[in-house]
C-alpha cells in the first residue's frame, strides 16, 4: 500500500503540467486492482492448482491475436470497454507462473535427468517465444527470471543454473576472447568437479560455442547499423548524447540533481521542463530521485526489499510445494523488475521499457502486480490443502 501511494504521488508529480489525467487513471487502475485482489480471497485455493493448465492454454490465444492482427502496430494490448486495455503478456505471466508451479510441485528437476527438463522447457518457451515476437523483449526476460528461480527451488543446484544460463554469458563475452576463454575454463572445471555425464558435457559446450559464434554472425551480418549503434551507445551514452543516449543521460542528471533530500514535490526541473522522456512510466524512479533524493530512493528500495523478504518468509511458515513455488516465482518477477528498472535509470543496463512495480503508470501491469499479491494472500491464509 505504501508503494502504491508513493506511485500515485510520483505519477501526479510527473504529469501535473501535461494534458490528460494520468494520475486519475492510475488511481482507477489501482481501485480495479484492489478489487481484484480482494476478490481473489473468496476463491478456494484449490482452484488455482486445478485451473493452472487450462488457464495457461487460454492465455496463449490473446498472445496469438497480437502477433496475427497487430504485428505491424506498436500496440501490444487489446482494447476493452471504458477506455481500458488488456496487455496479453501480463496475463501470460500470471498463467505461466501457475502452470510452472503446478508441474514443478510434482516433479523435481535435475540436469542429470535431461528428459525431465523437456516438459517445463516447453511450458516456458511457448509463451516466451510468442511474447518475444510481439516484440516485447523486456517482459519475455521477466519470464526467464521467474522460471529460473522456480527451477532452482524445484531442485536444480546453483551450478546447474549456471550451466543453463552459460550460453547467455557466451553471447556477451564472445566479443572479448580472453573473457570467453576464461568462462569456458570455469564451465569445464564445474562440470569435471560435478562429474556430469559425457552427453551433458558435450551439450553444454556445444550450446556455448553456438551461442558465441552465432552472436558474432548476427552482429556482423543481421543487425542494422542503427541497432549496433544503440548497443554501443548503452556502453558509452556519450557516443550519441542527443539520440540513443539521451534518455539515460537525462535520467542520470535528474537523479544526481536530487542529491540527498531532493528538490521537493513538484519541483523537479528535468521532469517539469520535459527533459526526461517517459518520466511517468519507464523512468518514474528518476522522478523519485530528483524530487526526493537519495533518502527517498532508499526508502522505496527498502519497501521493495521488505515486500520480497516477506514473500520468501512465506516458505518458512508453509511447506506446501505448490505455494512455495508460486511465492518464489512472484519474488522473481518483482525482483527482476526492480533491479532492471533501477539499473536502467542510472545507466547500468540498457533501456528496456520494463516498468517499476506499483510505481510506474500502466493499467495492465499495476493490476497484475496487485493480482500477484492477492494470490499470495489467498495461498498464505487459506486452510485448504493443495
């Protein structure tokens, strides 16, 4: 509730001198989300377990609709009555969470049993690919964070998770041969120490080599010049301070100018003079830093830490495997959004368009966040066994 109220204040502060009533719409979304949160408390907890797979299947149809009928449009949502919109990727996030939790609650995972990874991999890849093709990379990556956390909780060891994500590291490190070689030596050392099967050993090395050289091929042959420029500008925003690097530089100026206590509510010059693009959505944390300073940022980050800590604390009190996996998945979603959004605003990660939970303007995402909290409350206090 504290995060939600702070978000409403920040949206108002970021848009009070613009046309439109963003904060009023955000308040309406919050009320709808709160009603959905409350409504979930009247749903028997067994329902979420029983309907996990049917709901997952139904969530794929809106994703297909976006790809088939809005492929050439920037819109990633479906219009609803009363001026509201449904973002299918948010619906898919909720559905994948339940389906993955149900499957993993029955069958533990291990890289030593590769066949056991096929079903959860398919559960993950279908919505992941559909969302990626919208295109909506940032939300697709949140699926990865959620699923990896649940896979770890379902039995994968830390070293197994490292092996699974190693091809992603190869994509980044392949442009620095020394770093890529060092990573290969670390992977080989891990696999020899854990005495993995020869099939798994060869598969991991093949995937990393393919990912590395595939990244080089894509960079040299498939990416356009403006796409390469955007990536290079992330590394050094000053390469294009008035173009691709503009958002990050203005965000850094806004946050830095807030100093310790900030300039005060409605007093942010970067925000009020519209130097900061998308200030009420992707860069709402920059508004917080400019107007409430380092102290305000620490307060909000502390609230996020408390929220995520309480979610993990559920697993101490409740031993039901399905509930534990749902909690870990939700913690993964919130953690990923907070880390990536904050890192994006201070220039540590590329601009991805990932909103900040409870603070950023947006109906579907805010309602989804409140639905996730409602699901946690339902499963936490329900006396029904699953």
